[in-house]
């Protein structure tokens, strides 16, 4: 009996590893982050799934050792001269209030805070289930991803009291 169980476990383990991440195999969109000096500081790869959009990002040269807000904004414009105010407000096509802790929230562009390590690097892989990559109403291609200097409190209106915008990337 043991001789049969071991090959079955090996077969099952192999099947799980082969099918665990097929949705991440192809990148459907990308974005390049720039800081307020217009210097490129990182990238994001976006993958469309049936359940939303996976955003995998690697960004450096951020202020170290703290949490930062990470949102999708309504405009695909990242003008450093305006401290990225050109990106507009949070992407909110369904007219919700801001924040995961808000009774009528969150905005489609609201995403969890991300931690910047002691080297000023942010590595993340999140799925936003409130958006699609290409859709007439909730599509985010052509929008911007913005990083704020502080953490989102998930309830203050209109954008979580997260402070200034320190990095921005247009989803292409």
C-alpha cells in the first residue's frame, strides 16, 4: 500500500505546482513608476484574471521603514511638476465612499497599504477585485497607480489622509 501512496502523493504534488500560478504567466499591461523628480524608480506588471487584476510591483528609492498608500487614480497622467495631482482622485466609477472601513466603500481604486523596507524598496503582489483591465466601466488601462507618503487610514474622506503623492505610474 505504501508503494502506491508515495507515487500518488508525488503525482498530486506535481499537479498542484503546475497549476498553482497559470494566471500569472502573462503580463497584460505594465506601468513605470516615477518620483517627483521624474526619475524612474520601479515598475508594475498587471495581469487580468476572472476575479480582477493582479498588480505585481517593485519600486525603490522610497522613504524607508513605513507603510504607504497604494491606489489607482482616475487619470492616466503623472505630471511630477504638480506632485502627481494630474492623476486626479481615486478611481471610483461606482460612486462609493473611500476606504475599506467605510460603510459605503471602498472606491474601486482603493488597495491595501504597502510596506517599504529599510532599503526604501517596496515589493508587492496584490489583486484588486473591484476592477478589470479593459472594461467600459471598471477598466483601469490608461489610469494611474499612485503611491502616497503615508498610510491610508481606510476611512477618511476623500482619500484616506495618506499625505502627498510621491510616485506615479501610468497603466499601459
